[in-house]
C-alpha cells in the first residue's frame, strides 16, 4: 500500500512519469522495496504488450491461443492438436 500511495502522489501531485523505470525504482526504494526489481518488472510488461499486439496482428481472438508456425489453435480443447503440430514440425 505504501508504494501505491507513493505512485499516486508521484503521478497526480508531482506529475512524474510512472512509465519510467528509473522513477519506479526511486519510488519503490523510498518505501522500502527493492527498487531495481520493481523497475525490471516494466520489461515484462513491455514484452507482454508486444506479444499481445503480435497475437492480434496474426488473428488471435481468444485465449488461450497458440501458434505453431503460421497455424493458429484457439482454446484448451485444441492442446492435443498443438502437441501434434509441434511433434510434426
């Protein structure tokens, strides 16, 4: 909760950019958290956004969606087909 309060204060009172890993690190450290770890988490978020955009570009419309090469499989009930495609490829 202290981090949340610090982040809201930084964004809404001080006008700081919470997308900056450096700012997140400083905020986290100021409330006793591992600043470097919190900042590193932003890399995972960026990767998630990029992968989601790629999936949508390739035609994904539900979850879970798996691609094996160019072939798309949607839904848990297709996992056997994913396995077959992986073994064949």
